[in-house]
């Protein structure tokens, strides 16, 4: 049996196999394995701390880490800074140009009341000697790290003209390594791996986390009752509801763009097909009716169509069908006979897929207008691609010598990262929406 057929059989088998709110000590450590040659040189001057209390986080260090992790910026080491200006008037542009710095960030953190702070910063174009952006952001001690991520987003957008995604979150499943008494945990964390929090833990598999558009709920698959069931859980309160259950397959949940409906795979009538569930009325409607396996549904940006994986053509490929029904249209042509697990970019122009050949499974991006595709990764088993909400990066699961890890690659393939746990394995990533 060919490798891709083995994997498709495994996927189908995987379908058929108390809330915990806690801090997790394991951290997703980001390692940049490939950055952009000629990344933009930038200097982030350590922010002045004007407060009576000791700083809880180093705001400028977080910003530096964010920008470096994007692969598109080359921050100057703090020890090499030729000066540490605290205001626009103190900037000697000639000195910064001599060091090859294109952009400069200066700022300060002021305490304005008990546990109330104001973070002020400026982004300065050294070449034109003009300010690109400047903001004052109120915050508190608990949210200083998040504030730093928001500042990174604003710098990213001011310089690159693309919205940043550092203040977003990711969801994923961790698995303890011992074969006996294995523990599965559904977790969420900041995009840089910090502030990891366990949403659910189980001795049975957890699969397919999917964010609601508002970022306050997760849908996922749990086998805690010895059969697959789909749950929707509020990540703030921990309250969860069992949405789809019963004999057969209940898998691959995906929220609609308005958060009111859920697409899913069910085999309640004998064959795995795509269903649409209204989360208010709980009414279900069968969308596909084919003898093949139809699964891994994703909504288009306008909510009018569903893209999904089906082997109706003899091997797994990506299809598109109107939410109101109709004849599905195949999207993946001239890409071999294995393409699955689609993730759509926010602008709807690109689609990330798992592209299979006899040598392995890699992440590829398809241009939906032209049909052209670009293979971005090179490992033997890459899975579960998920676009960042700004479309710049794709997070996915990959196998390494230490087991399952997360990785990220830019949509053009020029930037690559690894996100590894200190212990255990991590898989099933889903990148969350922009925070509101």
C-alpha cells in the first residue's frame, strides 16, 4: 500500500477512536531556523521605567524578541547600541545611520496610579528622520506582556504596512511521552509560547481545536467517553457543551465567520459527510451526500462556501461547495493525488494544505486564483497547517527526532521556526483570531 493511502486510512481510524484551569510550566520555545536574508535592521532602545515598583516584565526585550522571531527584522543587540535616547529630540540620526539602522524605537513605562501604567513609544525612520508611529497605551502589571505584543504589532504595521499578529494566541494539544498513562492536554498560549494555560486534560485523545471568530470559545474533539464527541468550551469561564456525539464519527469542527454555526464531519447515516449545525437552534443539516470520505471542513471568509477534504476522486483532494448545497468543485489540480487539511488565509486568496508524495507530507500554499502552488516545508511528516490571522505565517505540526513538535513557516517560505516543548509532544495547532 502506498504511503499516502496508509496515512488516509490512519486518519479515518483516528476519527473512530472536568475542565482544568491551570498554569502549565512547559513553554513553547521558539527557535528561528531560517530568516530573511537582509532582514530590516532596527534598534529597540530599552524603555525607561518610571515607577516605584520593580518591573514585572521587560517590555523592550519582549518587543525585540517578537520582531526577531518574525524573521523580517534584525534587532541590534542592546549591548551594541551607540546611544539610548529617551525622546525624539535626543536622537542623533547621523550616528544611527553609521551603524546601518533603518528604524529606531524609543519609549518609557510610567506608573500613573496603583497598578496602573502608561506605556509610551515612538517608531522613527532614521533615513527620513520622521516619526512613523507614536502611541500611549494604558495598562496594568498583569497585562504588560500583552501590551508589549500590541506594541510589536504596531511597529510591524508601521514599517511593513502589514498588520502584526504578535498579540494573538495559539491552541494546541500536548501529549505526555510515556505510553502507559498518557495524558492529553488542550492548551492555549500567546503566540510566543508564554502564558500557556490548560483548558482541558484527558487520558483519552483530544483533537482538532478550532477557534471561534471572537476568540472566546474553542471547539474540539474528545474521546473521553470512548467515542468521538465534539465540544464547544468557553475559555474564560471553562463552561463547555457537548455539541455532537453518538455512534460513529464526530470530528473536525469549524466555526462559521459569524460564530453562529459549526461545520463538522459526522457518519450518523453511515458515511462520513459534512454537516452544518446551528449553535442556537441545534438544528443540523447534511451538506454533502457522497460515498467517499468528506471531512476537514473550513469556511470561506464570506461564510458562503465550505472547503473540505474528500477522496471522491480516488485520493484525498480539496473541494469547495456552497453552504446552501450544490455540486462540489475540486480546487487542487496539477498537485499530485494527495492534498488535505485546508486552511484559508484571511484575505481568501491563498490556501495552505498538506501535500503528499511518495517521499512524505509537506505544507504547501495554493493560489486560489491561478491554481499555482508552492511547497514550503521539507520534512517527511508535516501536518495540520493553520494560517496566522494576518496571513504572514503558517503554524503546523511536524515530526522530529524528539517526537511531534510545532513549526511555523512564512507564507512565502522564507522564514522558518520551530516551537518545541521542554517535555512531551505537541500537535494539532490552531492559530487564533486577532484579539478584540
